C-alpha cells in the first residue's frame, strides 16, 4: 500500500502489521500526551514532586536521555573529526537516536517548568552564572544541529528525493554536514558538561558538590566523558534491538566492534576518573562540608552503599573490561551484556545526581525524604519512549537509515 | 537616591533560641503580611508554603532526659562569596538576585519560570514552589496586603525579609530628606510579631544596631556555616547540643581553621 | 530548479528575517509575557491609603491590645498594639490571624432559623418577635426558670446584660463556662475569705513552680506570659515545670519534673512537708497571719519525701532539693491550672499548691500571688423584680450550683447536661448561648449534644457557624470581633486590674447585630419589669454610661489601668479567723476528704492499661473560637496528619506485649467513653504509659479548613466531679491503644 514510499531493494513488513504496531505504541503515546496536558493545564500538582524534590523523575529522564543521546555527537566527532570512516554505516541511526533523545529532553523541560509560557525567559533574561543557562543555550543549539543533520535523511526518502528542490537541498546539506557535526560535537561537549555542572556547583548540597577547575566542577567533565562512553553503547544497544525486532542484520560487526572498542576505552578511563573523583569527594570535599561518606548511604530505605558498587564496579569496571578486550567484543553475549551494563550505569549515575541529591538531608535536624512518581510523571516519562519508537519505526520503514541493509539482506 | 552617599547595608537577623517558645506567631505574621496562601490540607509539610518555618529539634535522649529546641527558619539571605548565594548563582533567568545595597536576596515572581533549580540549590529548604493555584475562600481575599504581590501557580517564592517594608521606610526617609534609616524604622513582620522577643533584625554592618553586637556572642552560630553559604541569620543558644545541631560536626573537622583552609584551597 | 549554496542560504536567512520583521511574533511574545505575569484568576489586592485602628482582641479572655492595618476600608493585617498593658506590642498566633475569622466563610451572615433540619434566613424583627413570644408564653405560665443561659464569661457588659436579663426575667439559670479561674476563685474564697481573682506577679518572680500550667502554651494572658518567660531568662529567674509530657513550657523550663499522672497535689504536699520539717517556711506569715497550720502540718506529715517519691515517681532527693530551692528563692511562686487553664480542676490540688505560696509567705507580695478584686465598673442599679421573677429566682438552679452539696460554687455548667439528660422532660425549654461553644468544648460532648437535642429551643448568638450554633434552633449572629464595641475586663491571672475596650475596626460586613442590642430588644419585647430593667436605648449607650468618666480614655487609649496595691496581710483575709486558712471549713465538712489526695479518673486499669491526657498547644485554639486556616497550617505533622489526630506516646509504650506501633502508624484509641482512629507519634518526651492527645481538633463545624480534622478529646472523656466544688476535676481518662485490624 505504501510501497512507493519504501526505499528500493529492502523488505518491510506489511502495512497492516506496521499500522497495528504504530497504533499500539500510539496508544501509549496518547496516554503520555494526556498526562502532559494535565500537567500543563492543571499544573505540576499532578506530579508527586514537592519542595524537597524540586527535581525528580523527569529531570533524571532528561539527563539520562541526553547522556544516551551522546552517541550522536560522539559518533559524529569520531567520523567527521577523527576520520573513522566506517562509522558512516551507523551514523544515520546515531543521529536519529540523538534527535529523539534531544527532542524528548526539550519536551520534558517544557513540561517540567512551572510556567512553560515563560520558558523563553531563560534566553531573554539569561544569567550567565547559571549552569542551566548554559544547558539551555547549548541544548537548543545542538537540537537545531541535530535537526539539520536529520533533515537530509528525511529528504532521502524515495518520493521526496524526486522533487528537485528537496534533492538539491539534501545534497547541499550533506556537503556542509562536517561543519555541523563539528559544531554539534563542540556544543555537546559543553552541554553534557554543564548538565554535570548543574549538580556539581550546588555547594549547598554536599552530596552533589564537586570542586573543579575554573568555573567547572569535576562533574562537568565526568558527565561529558560518561556520555561519550555510554552514548555509543546505547546506539549499539538500540541497533541490536532493532535487528532483533526486524530479524535482520543491519550493521556489519566490524562497525559495531569499532564503536564498542572506542566506547570501552572511554568507559575505562571514565571509570578510573570517577573512582578518583569519588575518592577525593569522600575523603576531602564531603568531610569539609560535614559529611562522611556513610552519611550519604545510610539511614534510609533506598540509598545504600550498593549504589556506589553497582554504578562503579558492576556498571563501570566490568563493562569497560569486556569492551576493551577483543574476545569480549567478539562475543555477542558479552558485548551486549557490557553495553547494557554501561547504559544502566550512566542512567544510575544521572539518577543519583538528581534524586539522591534531593534525598540526602543537609540540615542536621532534617530527615531523609524519599519520593515516588505519580502516574502522570510516569506517563510523561514514557511518552518520549513511545514517541522515539514511533519515529524509529517510521524512519526505518521509509528512510535509508542503514546503508548496509541492502548488502546484508539481498532481496530474493 | 545618591548611591555614593549611602552605606551598603547588610540586613540580618539574630534569633535567640533560648527565648523562642515555638509559638508560631512569626509564621502567621509572615503569612498575613506576605499574602502566603493556604490549602485545605497543609499537613504534608513537603508542599506547604511557610516562608518562616519553625523547626522542632530534639537532643535525641530518652525520657526524661529529652530536650526540645525550636528553631525558626526564614530565608538566610545567604551572601555566599561576593553575593553568590547558592540560589542566586544558579537561577537561569536572573529571577532571584543578591542586592549589594541591602544584602537581601530578592525573588522576582514575574520573571521566575518555575524551573526550581534554586530550590535544589538551597540547603535550608527556604524556597517554596506554588504547586497549586492560590485560592482564598470568597471574601477572604479582602485581607490581602497590596504591598506584596500575590503569587501565581508555577513559580517559586520565599522570605523576602519583608522587602516592601524596607521600601516603605526608604520612601518615608526620602520624603524627610534622610539617606539613612533608624534601626526601628525597618523591621520585619516576624520580628515585630514575636511575643518572646526572640528575633532581632537590623544592619549587620552597623555597629549601632543590636544585631551587630548579638551576633558576636560566643553562643552565636549560623546554620551549615561550613558550606560557605554565608547566611545572614544568626542563632544564639546557651545549649551546646543546640549549637551543634546547626552544623554536621565531624571529628577532626571541628576547627574552623581546617575547614577554612580547605575551602580556600578549593578556590572559595 | 537548481538550488545553489547561495540561494539555499538566502532562502533560510530571508525566511527567518521576513518572519521576524512582521509584528506577529513580537506582539505574541509581548502578550504572552504580560498574560503570564498574572493570570486573571489570581487576585490583585487593591492599593489605597494606609491607616491603623487600635482595638482589643476578644478571641480569648487574654484581651490583648491590637493594631489593625487598613487599606481604605479593608483590614489587611493585625499586629500587637504598642503600649497596651501586658501584651505591649504583641498578639498571639490566633489574634494575628483574626482577619481570617472576620472575612472567613464560617461567619453567620444573617439571623437563621432551623426548620426541618435546614437553615432558613429570617429577618431580625421576625427572629426577635419569635423569641419574645416564646419567653412571654413561658413567663405567663410561671415557667420562667425554664429559660437558661450559657455565657462564655461572667464579666463584662454583655455577660452582665445577659445575667441581668435572666434575673429580671426570673430564672436562676445563668451559667458560665468553667475554667481554672473558677477553681482559683474558690480557693481564694475558702483560704482568703474573699471574692477575688487570682493574679500572679510573674514579672517580679524569680522562681516559678508550675504544676502543669502551660505557661507558654496559652495559659492566662498568653502574650503576657511569653514576655514574662523571656524576662525570667534575662533576669536569671527559674522556671520548674511539673508535667507528664515535655510540653513547650517544660522544654523551656530550667527543670522538668515528670510526675506520675494525677499526683501533682501529692507532690505539692511532699514539698510542703520538706518546707515545714526543715523549717524553711515564712514564720512571720505563718505565725501571725495564718490559721490551721497545725492541722495542715499534721496532714502533711503523712507526705514524707520517701512516700511521695513512691507515689509521684520523683526521686526523694529531687523532692527535697526542689522544696529547698523553692523556699530559698526570694520571690517564689507556685501556680496550677493545667494546660491553657481552660478547665477547672481538683480543688484540693489548687489548695495544696496555694498552700505552698502561703508557706513561703508570698501572698499579696511582690512576685507572688495576689487576690485581685473582681471587676467592679459595672454599677447598674439592681433590677426591680416582679412576682414572677421573685418566684422564679427562688427555685433551685438546674446545674446544682449553690445547692447544699456545692454551696460555694456559682455555676456548674459541667453538671447541666447530666441534669437535662436525666430528667424525663428537659427542665430548660429555652437556652441562650453567648460567647461559648459548649457542644465542642465541654468534656463529655456526647452528653452535651444529647442535652441540647432535648432542649426545645436553643438560641445561639455566635458570629460563626460553630458546633453549638449548628445544634441551635435559632442563630442571632453577633457582629464579628472587629466590628463591635466590647469591654474587656482584667485578663486571667493578671495582677493589675485592667479594663480594655474593643471597638469597631471595620463596618459590619453582614446583617448581624450586637448581642447587647439584641438582649435589650428582647427585654423590651417581654415588657413590664423586665423592660424596665433595661432602660438603655442601645448597647452603645449602655456601655458609654457604664464606663462613665473612663469612656473617653477608653476610646482614645483603648484601656484604663488602675493603680493597684494588694492589701497587706493585716487586711487581706476575711475568713472567720481573719487569717489565711490552711485548712478550710468547707473541706473539713467533706466526709473523709480532709487530706487532699488524688482524683480518681474513669476506667478500669486492666481493660485500659494506659492513661489518656490532653495537651494544649498555642497553635491550636481549643476554646469557643476554632482554628483559622493559618493556625492549622502551622501545626506540625506530629499533631495532625491528613485528617487524623496524631497522639504522642513514648517508644516504650509503643512496644508492649499487646501492641507494636511504629512512628506514624494508625491505631485505635479507646476509652470508656469512645473509640477513634488516630496515628501515633513516638516521642521520648512523653511519660511511658501516657497517651498525649492535642486539644482543639475534631471540629464538625466551621469550614473545610478545620471541620473533620482529627478527633475531639472532649468526646473521649466525661467530667469527674470534684467532691468539694462540683466542678470538673478530670485530668485524663484510662485508655488503650490497639493496632488497627487489617
Ligand atoms: N568586566 C568586568 N570584569 C570583572 C568584574 C567587573 O566588575 N567587570 N569584576 C571582577 C570581580 S570583582 C570578580 S570577583 C570576578 C568574578 O568572576 P568569576 O570568578 O568568573 O565569577 P562569576 O562569573 O560570577 O561565576 C563563576 C562561575 O561559577 C559558577 N558557580 C556558582 N557556584 C559554584 C560552585 O559552587 N562551584 C563551582 N565550581 N562553580 C560555581 C557559576 O555558575 C559561574 O559560572 O570578575 C572580575 N571581572
Ligand atoms: N548580581 C550580582 N551581584 C554581584 C556580583 C555578581 O556577579 N552578580 N558580583 C559580586 C562581586 S564578586 C563583587 S566584588 C561586587 C562588586 O560590587 P561593588 O563593590 O558594588 O562594585 P562596583 O559596582 O563595580 O563599584 C563600586 C563603586 O565604586 C565606584 N568607583 C569606581 N572607581 C572608584 C574610585 O576610584 N574611587 C571611588 N571612591 N569609587 C570608585 C563606582 O562608580 C561604583 O559606584 O559585586 C557583587 N555583586
Ligand atoms: S514568634 Fe518568636 S517565640 Fe514564637 S516561634 Fe517565632 S521566634 Fe519563636
Ligand atoms: S537560604 Fe536558600 S533561598 Fe535563602 S539565600 Fe540562602 S540559598 Fe537562597
Ligand atoms: S525557579 Fe525561578 S527563581 Fe528558581 S531558579 Fe528557576 S527561574 Fe530562577
Ligand atoms: S522576614 Fe518577613 S518575609 Fe521573612 S520570614 Fe520574616 S516576616 Fe516572613
Ligand atoms: S491571646 Fe487571646 S486576646 Fe490575645 S491576641 Fe491571642 S486570642 Fe487575642
Ligand atoms: Mo569580586
């Protein structure tokens, strides 16, 4: 029915099947949209956030998707700047995932703020001292870059490409793409960092606060680093998931392994830096603010020392070890285990830097306060996932996302 | 006003915890003065707007050696270093600002867009978000004070040191062709309301103001002093356990010197 | 069409510039910016000229001077009035939030009549003529004693107009809401022989021994007490608090003495024992100005420190050192009246505590207890009584006050519901209620409500839709406290006589009428000698005339403070001996009760292993005025959580053989009188075995900001008669806590 739109020489499921799939995911999306509208019309009282948890599930999701979307900028960086040409076979998908992650992040921010219609004040009345200002500027700019990177991909659709205007537009954009990729990489280094800075500069919150250099706390660098390490892992993971679902091989192993290897080294160095950071924080920074490490991990029902162990050892050291070894990367099971652990690790890190920060009592007479999200929060957090799945499904169906697909799946 | 000729003020408070009875008059005076809204159920203290909140501290001992101390907590109007209070430096929209003229941390309701970053930054939980539209039962809006704007849903508010009272006092002084205020001319609603006379308010820079002497007491302390927030609210208590409750004391870190040195090294 | 790089760029830039040049985005942005500054439904208070009006707060008997800030004709803030005696510049948390009562949704806006359980608006003329008809009918049937009145106070022109009305009409049944002041008045009557109010020269005391008085919980004139407490701190005065719970007063005291529940009087006698045996008492006073000392000494011998230690749970050495410290201080004073002092108590306890003051000779002395004359500015001529009135007044009171059993007590409101419930047909057919909310504040509330149901015609003068107004048949709403004139007699426990004047701060908002005017109108309606007793044209005229020369001062300054020196010991006592009586004849007459002892509380200790005791908080109004929204907002979540009362228990109590309760858990609290679901707060500051419950919750009336929140302690208890006075002496009730069945 829609075969005219589908790229030449590839197989896709039937239109009916496709629509059914979109409808199911679409229902979840609508649920999320409903919750989003509730939040906009009735206000943030629809959430379980409170004055202790001014930042909660969403902001975690926001930070997490941005970290995971880091695959886009880092692959771009590797391909266009470092000249790793093999990565052209996965860069489209990385860009698409990045686009989804960043658009989701902006959407979440638009739901999260109490006065969405005043959101632009962040640009108009910008406070240059605020990490959030930096985040807002870089995030918006980078989203624009991702859009520019994504548009030529859309224009490559069989039907659109026949329109000469679109064809030429796409061609022109491709030519300047290296410039955008470089800009994107530069912007990303900053906003990933400033997201880390958001927590790291909170000198009133010793759990989050880190010293640093110039105006940047160490978390600035750790966030960029971890996004560069784990973002590509997420790209690999989603690619693998897409292959499983479509029951097709879409990207050649050497491409995946290259990306995995670089990620592995990034993760290894990141974990090393994270260990040093944690040690210095535990031994010097926190005590100077009146806290021993155990204070942050005891006296409550959720946040125990297991978190540190899980984040640093299980989701840091182990996947890094797997990914830097040849045998670890060659074996699909260990590779995917490592990739998933890395993804969990970075998400856990963002969780800790958003939610545990809020949970830890700072005033000596204050208590640990735990929080659980309302259904509206859960729905709006799932909303981007549904939206992402739909966008991937449509893009995969109608756009030549995977350049190696035809070669790997010759039509009979 | 001619800026060169008026000295920079540093308004602050000294609260005598030995005198505070926990009566809550300061809380209500503040709510009445500043149009703080109220809901039908305010027992969830995590979303109850109380610019002034009186905390109840206990010494943790068992019956009958238990002791209680009440600790009123307005906004500390942190000075940080050079006015970089925890909340001011993080606000992306410059909706909260540190005034070098008065030392007061302002909150601009019409500019705040409700990102709540400042709340995350404030270790004293002095900032409150308007999760709900404020609602006054019909007729009760008559008691609203026109000198303080009513806040809408979706933005953050906090104690302003009753800044409108400073403005009124300055206006009056201006008409009388004075540049400086007398100590009693600008007092906050909570200070005025405290029947136990536990709160003293004034210019910490002015040696003639009572706060300036009171804060020098050997029993004076500030909350979480070691974080570098540099608060302008001082507390006084003769009880050691109370003074210790003001900060997280760690062995080996008791001495101010060690902490200070570390902070200097860290670039503060 | 071929698009080159150049045309591509011009397309993009041109498009952006073109859009930006149209006014559309800028206009939209501007509108958005303005609209989001303030939504139309967020109120913008109107500005205007600022003015201040001084008045006196009448929300509780403390009568603090207030200054109300107004913007044009709107009252926007209540503050304390500088220079007003005792409260000087301050008001309490309730007084400060008084505008929420003035403008709040619980005001009764016009006369209301209940018809078939529903409120119907009715005109003032109609309402008054209905009451007049009823009163005239009863009077013509010689049933004048079937009319009764409950007044919040005995003093001031409105209560006195009501009392005068009852007298002229011919009913002895004028009742007042009891408080510790009644117990103190009786104590002074029996020990000093005078009709006086107990005043305490706290400002000059340097050792205050309080037997459970919540001195900074709202006891007496609360604002004055806060100031006194700070003064003690500044001057180095000591406060010792005897109480089962670490109340705010105990927390702020220099010493907290946790005695076993109900053994306060025993402790007082134990202290007396030490003072006497160690010869620490004031010989000049005891030998020359007191009688019955030997008999008292004999009684006290039975209360040796070791025995008292066993009963009270206070260590023997602590008893001895406390007695020494008290007697050794230059200006010591002992005080009782539990919590906010809104309930009377065991007369023996009051007398035992007062005896301590006598032992140290600080009666009518600097820093001590003073017998302050009752307010005497109301000097109306006695009403002429017609035959009906004379006959009516000669009948015994419905509440038993002044009877053979309780000859010295003036009013026994606590006995009244019992009397009504016990009779086949209610002896009272018309009941007026003014300045009181007995359907909420009286212990044994269930019986009170039952009595009210039985009384055919209940008339409330309340400005608010409180529990009693709800139970009434007719409401004749008084003006709000900031809309009316009202004289304010000497506040509770003040040592210097003081008269204040509350005056209208704003015009009455609704179709309300001053209770004084209504009483005058009723009297005129009934006619005859009743009308003759009310010669005034209006309440205001009556008030002005009553105040005489002081009227102008009252209008101007807001108060008249009398210079007062309490009489010296030579002339202070008008007992038969002319001396202070350690042992009153009234108590001797009491069968076996010569020795003050413990008042037994209700309940079997096997079935109810715990003791439920109420506590007061200054943030929780528990009198005839309910909490304002602001007040309720300040309550900690260890008092009220959601819609549930939180009771405080010691962690030890929480983990016994039968129960296991964690902080915040739900539990069933039962007493012989009732069962409620509560939450528990584990608090080390409560004596094991005691369940502490806040007073002031559990309203069924008022607005959504108060109604339905928590449980009313008064529904879990019933009064226990004091053997001497007949007043309520219950200080708690046996209780048990059980886990909520799953
Ligand atoms: N043109 C001009 N230049 C000037 C001056 C001037 O008046 N005019 N003034 C001079 C003076 S006096 C000074 S002090 C300097 C100030 O210059 P800087 O030292 O650069 O200070 P800021 O720019 O105020 O803020 C530094 C950064 O710290 C971040 N930050 C806030 N809190 C924390 C934290 O807890 N930890 C970490 N790591 N970062 C945090 C802020 O977000 C901000 O990005 O500028 C000097 N330069
Ligand atoms: N919102 C916000 N507030 C801040 C900061 C911020 O980043 N943001 N930074 C803070 C910091 S770090 C600082 S150091 C302060 C600086 O704050 P201020 O001390 O207020 O510094 P300026 O306003 O730069 O200069 C003070 C005055 O000195 C005058 N002046 C200039 N030269 C001379 C001279 O030679 N002689 C005399 N007598 N006067 C002279 C100027 O005209 C000006 O009126 O601001 C702090 N306040
Ligand atoms: S008004 Fe004064 S005494 Fe009362 S709680 Fe506030 S500071 Fe304490
Ligand atoms: S107390 Fe909190 S809100 Fe107030 S100035 Fe300090 S950081 Fe800011
Ligand atoms: S919530 Fe408002 S005041 Fe706070 S940081 Fe955000 S914009 Fe600034
Ligand atoms: S200073 Fe003013 S705004 Fe701040 S707590 Fe006191 S009354 Fe409220
Ligand atoms: S103590 Fe009583 S009279 Fe005084 S302000 Fe409070 S409620 Fe009013
Ligand atoms: Mo500076």
